């Protein structure tokens, strides 16, 4: 097996201790029934979901989907937990400081379902292991770092080549903005109007305005707190929880082939702070004249802030 990927074995079959219980999948997830049926529950159990990033949204995605009864995951992250993660990341706890995020989250998800089949890429997703990361995957969930535009573009292209649908749910302010990429919608680069030759700031501006076209968070988020050089910005844990909820609902529809899935250029955003929900269809993606104006404004604003 590649050194880039670890196949974490199932726990040994040992008798439970006095404070342990006999594990029973059907009993553990029986309260899902009525929202999904028995056949669908088994289908979820057999599905494999790849989650890139085990930080703010990625870690909560893993927990949420595990509680839906999904039993096969491939996860990737190259970072360790630190104090700056504590306001939003599921695995960020005092005893996790300095530990690899994938290691911590592997332990956490096994506490929900000890039979989970887990593939781990402790070096993150790279040019050399993208195909390995997507091998046998039914659905891709995007939890990659906000500023990692180049790798995100490569990952979405590789997923599209394999006809793997992808869900992006971004925590912006106190809201979740989400997009679904599938063969029925626009490709990633076309929707965001990204292409080789753009500067990093041009790509970040395009990504920012098209992730949440409704910009419901704009009235109360202080963008002067965004640090491009050190690659961080304002974020709160409640938004990550919202993202995991909406991504989980979209995952159900995609994996079970039921319900209405609105792929890009459709977008949606719910802002809990303002109590507003917006859904729309962005004709032309980031080539839409209003989106071009937003990108121009954002680039000018960032340029003024950096003086």
C-alpha cells in the first residue's frame, strides 16, 4: 500500500468491558428510519465518502455523516491542531494540541461507529495522490483550506473526470453558503471563472464572491480582519455546524438518488444571525456582470487595506 495512505484496521474482536456495550449497527442508527428506510440505510452504510480537510467544516462533516450511518470514509489533512482552531474545529481540544488532525478525527469517528472503514492520507491531498484519494469514492465533500485554490481546482477536475459529485459548504460569517457540483451542472473552473494566469488574489476574489453570491453576511463581517499574507479570516463554530447540516442533507439526496439536487450555477445561503435564506441561479457563474463588479470592488478594497 502507498505510504501516502493508511488503511486503519478495525478494532480487535474482544469481549466488552463492564462499561462497554455490544455494538449493533441497526440498533445504533434505528432512529434514522422514517426519514430514510431500511434499504436506504444499508445503501448509506456501503457508500464511501471522501472528505478533504479535517478542520473547521471537514471534521464536523465527518461526524455528521458518520451519524447518518455511512461506514466508509477516506479523509485527508496534513495539519496538527493548535489553539487558534478552538473556536470552530470539532477535534480541537486541549489533549489534541500538536496531534495530527487526521489521527484525532479517526479516533473520534471510531467512537461513533467502531466498524467504520477508514482510509487516511496524513500528508493531505497532493498532485501524486489525488487519484488514490478518490479511488472507490461515491461522493466528495470539500473541507479544504479556504486559501488553497490551486489544489481545490485540481481536486474538482479529478472528481469531475470520475463523475464523482462534490459538495462545498462554506462557513461565511454566521451562515452556510453551499454549492453542489455534478455532471448536470457547470464545472468548477467555469462556475468560478478561474483559469491559469490569474494572480492568487484574483482567484481568491473570484472564489469569495461566487461561493456566496447573496452575501448575506456582508453587513456585519469586518473584512479588514482577513489576513491574506497569513491566510486566515473571521470564522465561528456555529457556521461550521450549519455547513455540516446542509451538506449532510445534500449528501443524502446524492447518495440515495432522491429529492431535488440543484447543481451550480444554482447556489444557496442561510444566515442564522440575520435569519435570512437566499437561493438563486447565477447565470454564467462568475462571468455574470454583477459578479464581475463584485470582484472588481473586492480587489480594490483589499488593495486599499494592504497599503
